C-alpha cells in the first residue's frame, strides 16, 4: 500500500510527543472578523485541521485527537449545528480514500447514537477500513469527558465488576488505542478545558495560544513541538 506521509528528515524518530490533542477554538470569531457567517469559519477550519494533522504525522507524532463537536455544542442554533454536521459528512466523503492511503487510522470518539444512520454508517466504515493503519486520528464528535467516563463506568458495571483499578478505566475510555496524552493545545485565547479528555489530561502539558483556529499553520505546529521539547515533565517526581 502507498504510504505517502513521510516523516521530515530532521526530526524523524526524535519527536518526544506521542499523542497531541487540539481544542480547535475560534472559528466563529474568525468568521465574524471577516463579516462572514460563523459557518464560513467552520469550513475554513476544516481545511486547517487537515494541514495540522498531516504536519503532526510528518513530525513523527503517532496519535492526534481533534475536538470537533462537544456534547455541549448541541446548544448552538440549529443552523450552525447542521452546517457543522454537513461539513463533516462532506469532509468524510472527500478524504476517506486519500487519508486511508496515507496510513491514517480514524477513530470517532464520542457517542455516535444521535447522528443520522448514514453519517454513523460512514464513520463505522471508515473506522473499519483504516483499522490497520499506523497513525491515529481521533475525531471527537458529540464528545464530552464526563460522558466518556460515565460510558466507561457503565461498561464495567455491565461486565459485573464490583471494584475497579485505574487500568480498568483506561482500557474502556474512547482513546484506549492511543498512547498516553502528552500535550493539549487550545487555540482562541480561552484558558479552559471545556470537558475535553478529562481522564487523559492527568499529566498532559498544556499550550494555549490567542491565535484563532483558522489562522493556524504548519509553522505554528513546529513552534508548539519546539516549545514542548523545552518542558520539564516531572510526573510528581523531583
Ligand atoms: C470551535 O470554534 C468549533 C466548534 C466548537 C464546533 P467556535 O465555533 O467555538 O468559535 P468561537 O469560539 O465562537 O470563535
Ligand atoms: C470547545 O469549544 C469545543 C470544541 C472546540 C469542539 P467551545 O467554543 O464549545 O467551548 P466554550 O463554550 O468556549 O467553553
Ligand atoms: Mg468557541
């Protein structure tokens, strides 16, 4: 199979980040600044997501997670919600083949049950068809960190467990196929986690930038990785 994503020569094998996650915030404000409807920001943001994901893989990062739509985002006007879901549907059609050929494994994290049958089936097909690929892209859709933990606990109850250890929960969260989370990046200037990866964030580093998501570029990803390399992670030690 053709494997088109090539690690950049200078950093191949050296990247200390195994799993990076992005809170892609600021699409609406980006559009507003241009006197355009919020949906325009989401459309542009979808292209930026692809650029950022590819750069992460080129730099040797194996797993990426992108916050696309939260369990709280249903509170938005119906027009915006349906525009986001339509964009997603179109994106999946356009990119399915190309990204599977690029050795990317897609995993849709979150509760798929509220989506239309056709969207849900498309997600399941893409997950199936990319299952043996090396790079991981978790797309968080109808995702909430609290609801993920409730899901994991319910799984354990169904299995009849009476008491659990941390590993039991780690093995039942949506990102169980990915390495430990190293870094959470949030664009858009707000300093909060907004119900994202609550369990996984235990010892992740954080990177906040005022840049709005649609303004992010390959250069920004490179800067984030360089910044991470300067960090001293102690994990509770000295
Ligand atoms: C993030 O951008 C994308 C989603 C939550 C779907 P926003 O739409 O939240 O953009 P701002 O924060 O309003 O600018
Ligand atoms: C977080 O952004 C969710 C996504 C990026 C999908 P929000 O814009 O929904 O977060 P809040 O409301 O500012 O916390
Ligand atoms: Mg926002």
